[in-house]
C-alpha cells in the first residue's frame, strides 16, 4: 500500500447510523435563530387542527457549518430539479427578511 492509499483510508469518516435514528423525523416547519457563535434550527411538525407544533429535533451549528449546509442544500436542490423538474411551492407569498439584529427567521 503506497502513501496515498494510506492517506485516503485515514481521511475517510465512517458514520454510524443507529436504528432508532435511521427512522428519521418528519418535519414540515422550521424556525432558524442565531447568535454570534451558533445557528439553531428547530424542526417541528404542524398538524391541521392542532394548536401546538412540538419541536421534533433541534440542530445547533457553527456559522461555518451553517453556510456549508446552505451550499449543500442548494447543490442538492439543483440536482433534484435537474432530475425531477422544478420544485413548486404553492401559494408562496413574497418573503420579508428580518434585520440581522432580530436573530430569528422562518423557513
């Protein structure tokens, strides 16, 4: 095994996916907030007729990782739309973007 093969094997990250996590969580609503050091994304499931939407999962990211996630999502949406066609969002109204000092947004 040459030096390049060793580097390739050492540089690979292996993910472990526990069975209870592999099931996933369905979310149809997300709230994103941030501070100077973190982005927090809360994923919830909104159901018709239910007054509360429980948060199903919370992901906390460093700003650099949030930006990487944004890029990865953009790339994957482009690939998806190339293969399956445009993703249509019904009844989408123009969005307003809150000033940065508010620290909250919706997606």
